[in-house]
């Protein structure tokens, strides 16, 4: 490999290293919360009344603790508040806050009366002679008329009647997973027609406590409107244009056919899903005075004649971003899924681009298939760590044809070493002549000096795609490997600090500076395999490059030490496979890598100070030659 080739590899590797160091040393700042800021005590704000309606109070005052109906499914537990008919108490049975078996299960929705309130609310916006007192609102005292426990196959029905002859009903139903169906109806027994519009909303008080503010994963508001996905950060909604009619920062989209909207956390999703082919207005707004974020689906107004009734049905997804579950709700199998026998279920409503509630990123064309294969391997093997290793073998097999050409080119470059050394002697200090002669030699021998960079360039998008998959997918959260490695989405829990668990004190916290120094066993294995892979080839002739290449494995070892352990497992496996492939290809072309010889030669290399001094001397010599 000539100097030009090594310079190209060096530039690529250093660029990659700079990106990694920047991510670790300069992570995005966490949002600052003022501890002295007042706590919001007001309730949600309802959609505006229809034009021509009588004035009414739009701001709700929080009600005291209310009677509740129990919610109990195989995957969910919680309750429905009878005051307001809110779905505001929801916990996920399958997920805990930490890997400790005794830790609390994850709470997704929280009542309005407590901190970090997060809930779903349904209602009707009044029109004509109706006011907000005549339609159910956040503080309406509903009565349960059917069902005692909300469970799959056993819906519950709430009822409330106003003083003008209208009776409102709300039916909650839930399936085995995370999908609720909410049916609102109104029965008009008055002597005149009424006009009103159904709505649904999700209200979040303040930014959630586990918000990470990391650009790798979107956390905030999500919206799909007629096939167009929009991701809105909390800060972006704060800076949105203030509505002239509602007086708060707000965005609004008219949806003609289908869509959904809501809040997407890193691992959880709470989304409103109006019925398909039903036009509606998708609204996202922020109330600065109360620090409340709100997502609303406003449906068209309906006129209900005397003695008639009207109803509106919509769905609510509240649960984990499980790929298989969300994909089944999307009900739109892709090309590969259809090849394996998947079909559209005509009995289910399609939810367009629902799987994109998972933040696949810019490299979605890589992250989606990579995760699909990883998910399949995990289901087949039953261990996510082993599945990552198996995925690495598959990825290496896919890029083998290109890598083979690269390794063959590198082997041929080794064969040309004697001729290249002879060219250097004949050219002397004439760099231009040396480059011309080398390019002529490459053409005659049909060797591409840049081909050796190809394996490294291929690894960069794969590396970032797998990093994205491990970071954002819930299937990797708390996914065990073996022994102490019980969460592949987190950094290596072992540490030199406590002799990898043999000393009676804890390892440094993963986010601390000490953890960057006292790394674990996986990063050490990474550095060793990268160093061994380097020894397949002699060190570069240039002393400066010698030093940089010599330090690179150990720098990567410390930089990647803070990354998810699943990603480090991939990199270690990749290094081992690459070493075996490159060694075998070199042997097949008559070149036996002298690994031990290269290791001994590396011990005799010049120090960094000597390399810099030599470079300075060469530059001075070249400058003097130009003067002459």
C-alpha cells in the first residue's frame, strides 16, 4: 500500500474519529428547568367553540381526585377517571424502569392532579345555542352505566346528560396490546336541532422527566397527515407562530383522508388515530403560561335533529414502540413481508406510516432492514447479543464481494513493494516523477491503490445505522446478553476500576468522566482486535503515519467505551471476521502476513517527537533545495 493510499485511509479514519469524539465530549445540553418556577395547576384548554355559539368558559379548573374504573389487560394496568372521562392512569406491565426485577413498572399516562400530568381527553365543541356547560368537558361527572373493569372484550360505557335534553355517552374498549377504541355519541331529545363537533386530545404538562434531548432520537410531537410525516420538537412548538384566534403558539394541518398525531418518546408512543377517510384538523399547540403541550384532532361539526343521534369513533395508541406490534396495526405489509406470506387484514383499518413513529433516521433504508433481520434473528436464537453477532456475519457476507476485491488489491500492492521501492530510489526527491511512475505501474499491473479504503468506507454507514437501531428501538432496551451484560443498549457495566467486578466496590457511573478512563472488558477487546487487525500489514514507511496508526486502536477503545455494549459487540465481531477474511485472501495470493514480524518492527518505531523532528528536517531540506 503506497503513501497515497495510506493518506486516504488515514483521512477517512480521522474524520470518523473526530465525529465520535465530538458526540462523546460535546453531547447536546439537557434542558434547564427552573426549580423556582411555578407549578401549573390549571387544566387543559378545550378547542374553540363553533362560530355562532353562545359564550362559555373554555379553561377548565382541575377537579379533585375522582372515582375510577379499573383498567386491566395482559399488557396494561391503570384506570379511567369518571370526572372528565379521562384516560389518565396507565402503566405498562412488560416494562420496568431499570433492569432490577424489583423496580417499578413504567408509567405512561399520569393524572392531571399530579406532577408531569399526561392524559387523553375526549369531548364535543359546542355550536349554535349550546355552551361549554351543555357539553361534556374536563370536569364532567360521568356515570358508569355498563362494565366495571375495562379489559379486552369487556368495554365500559359512561353517560352524562345536560339540562337541555341531550344525553352523551362515551364507550371505551381496549385490545390485547395497546390500542383503545373510543366511541362518543349524543342523543338529542330536545325540541330543536343542535350543532356540535367531536374532538380528541392528548395533553402533556411540561417536558417529561426522562427527556434526553439527544439528536440521535426524536422526542416530541409526531404527525402524519395524508402520508406526510412531521416531527416537531418541544422547542420548535414553543417557537411556532402565535394563533390570532387562540392566542398561543400553534400549528394546524387540514387532513383530507387519513393520518394520526400525538407524542413520541424514545421508547413510548401516545397517538390519536381518527377513523380513516374522515377529514379532520390536526392541531399542535403550546400554552406558555402553564407549560402545557397539546395535540388535538378536531373533527367536522355535525347537526343532530330532534330525536336523532350522532356518534364519532376514533382510536388511541398508548404503549411501547414495539416494531412487530406497531407494524401489525399499520396493516400495510411491505414487499419483503408479502414474500413471506403477510397480507393486509381487510377487517382492520390501515394506519399510514405508523411504523415511522420509530425514529429510523436519515439512513432509514439501512436501519429498517437491519432491524428487521436483527428482530428475526433474536426471535430465532432467543438472545439479542448472539443475534447481533449473527447479524454481523450476515452483513460481512453481503459486502464480501466488494471486500474481496479490496483485499485482493491490497495483496497485489504487497507484491509490488519491491518495484515501488526501486522507483523511490530512482526518483530520489522528485515527488512528481515518483507519482507519475507509480501511477504507470498501477495501470500496467491493474491495481487500484484506493481499493483498500473500501471496507472502511462501507463500515461507516453500517456502523451509524446499527448505532441508531440500538439506541432507538425498545427491543434492545434491557436486552440481556450473558453474565453482567443485562442491557445491550447501555455501555459495558464492567470496569478496570473494580477489576471487572472482583473488587468490592461499584464501577463508575456510565455518564461520568471516570467511566471514560476506567473502561470495561468489551472496549478492551475492541482495542485488541483492532490492533491485531493492523498487524496483518507492515507499518507505513512514514514515521508520522506510524505513530497515528499505532495509537488509533487505543483511542477508539476509549472513545467507543461509552457507547452501547451491543454496538461494541458488533465492532469486535466485525474486527475478528475482517482479520480472518484478510488473512485468508492474502494467503491465497501467495502472501503470508508476518504478524509477529510486524509486531516486533512496531516496537522499534520512532517516537512521536522523533517523527515530528524528522518531518521538520525534511521540510527544511525541501525549502533549501527550492532556494537553490
